[in-house]
C-alpha cells in the first residue's frame, strides 16, 4: 500500500494554491488512516481538474457524483473548516 499512498500524495500536488495546501496537508495527516474504499474514492476525486474541484469544495457547485461529494464533505470540508490548513 505504500506505493499507492505515495502515488496519491503525488496527485495531491495541484496547480491551484488553495487546493494544493488543502490536499497536501490532508494527505500528510490523514491519508494513511483511510481505509481502502476511502483511499480509492480520494484517488478518483483527485482526477477532477482544479477548477471543478475548487468549485465544489469552496462554492458548493455539484460534481454530479454523490459518493465523491460525500467524501469531500466528510473529509476535506471538515478538515478545511477546522483551520487545519
């Protein structure tokens, strides 16, 4: 799983500063705690382009995928509002 974790951490590096900070900090603190299903969903979420992901995380513009939105709501939005990044 270490190779998979490293690959996902690399995908957290983004061109948009806000996402880069959020995702890299989340990955460094929580990625290894995710179960296999959650890690797979995070990997899928990271396939979105920066603008689409930014629009959902910060503006609540739907992604059209409820499992991805639920993951972001549960993990990333909570993480960002707790002042963790």
